[in-house]
């Protein structure tokens, strides 16, 4: 007998940062699971390209793409209205927009007091408000429906002190707290069918951290060797290894799970190194 607990087919899912590596992988996995997917990104060219790629490989009618800065509340509201006009509801929000800001990562030779405060503001804005604002706009629809699922993206940097990324770490730690707070708010005031959780990815090699984790010849940097020394599985993750956790948290199988920050990290967060 088929187990429908993990079924998310026909659910309407929004993925912010949907043109990036993480967001794009999650959006594709949701389409493969039968969901209707809305891609949101800042670059019109990238949004159009990604949406067209998905339409070619999946059901055309199940893909929408919108150019939108997640820090622009008015634009987010306009996008929400267009989605509701097309599909009548919003079931899932995956807040993938984020990442470090160029110049906000300290070098080995810099200290906290070399941080440019405008870059501190930028990285906090993108990674904290970049999840709060979409949750504010699209979460309101879930409150009206009395059903929905929000997934934020946390980080290993929120769980323990990681050198060189103070702003990013502070923002992701705040995401953990906001996830717990929003989970409480939605369940207490609106419905137990609205759940808010987060994923805390371990170390995955992507465009943003490639130069930090790999040398030009493809060998591991000193930082990479430190990461793997603290990872019991002794490898970096593959970006697709987040997709199963996303589908689980979006499905009925996770109906009694809210306010959780789930590590997907090869054991990094539980290993003392001893």
C-alpha cells in the first residue's frame, strides 16, 4: 500500500533564492515530488532562465518565476497577489535567499575591528530580514488559510563559533530564534496546521565558499581540513542531500514537528573532535 504521508503533490511552494544552487536544487526536488513551484530571485535574467529550464523538464503549468528582492515588501505583496490569483493558495515557503556578502568575510589577518559596519548591516539584512519579510508577507496567507509550512535556512555558524564570519553567524543565530518564535506564534494564534522549521546545512562546496574550501588546483585548503576533521562522515555534503529533509518537513509525515532546527551536516554539530 502506498504511503501518502510524504506526498506533497499539487502543493503550492515558493522558493526564494530559487535561482541559486541551494534554492534551485530544492525547487527542482519539489517539482519532482509533484508540487507547483514559484521561483523568486533578484535577477530577471536568472529567473527567466531557471523557470524556462524547469518548464522544459517538468509540467509547464506548474512553474512560475518572479523577479523580486526579498527585502522589498511591496514587491513581495504584489507577487503574493499574482500567485493567489493563479493558484488560490500558498502551502509552502522555503526561505533560501541569503548567503555571505562580498567583503563581510574576514581574512586570516583581520580581526572583528576591521569589519566594515555597512557590510555587517548588509549581511544581517540579507540573511535575517531576507527570511523575515517573506515570512511576514506569505505567512499571512497561511494564517488566513489556517495551514502552511515555512522552512528557513540556518547554518552551522549559528550553532557554534566559526571564525571569519561574524555577521553571517549572528544573522543565522537570529534565524534559529525567529524560527522558534514564529512556530509558537502561528500554532498558538492561528492553527496547529501551520508549522515553521529550519534546516542547518553542514558544509557543502558551492560558488560562495569554493575559494575558501578549495585551492586553485582543487586540493583542500587548511580550513577544509579543519572542517572534515570535525565531520564524522569525513566528507562534504552534496547539495541534493538537503532535499529529502525539505520534503519530509513539508509533508504530513512531519505534522507534529514545529520550531525545530534540523542539522543536515554529516555529524559536524555533534562531534567534539575527540
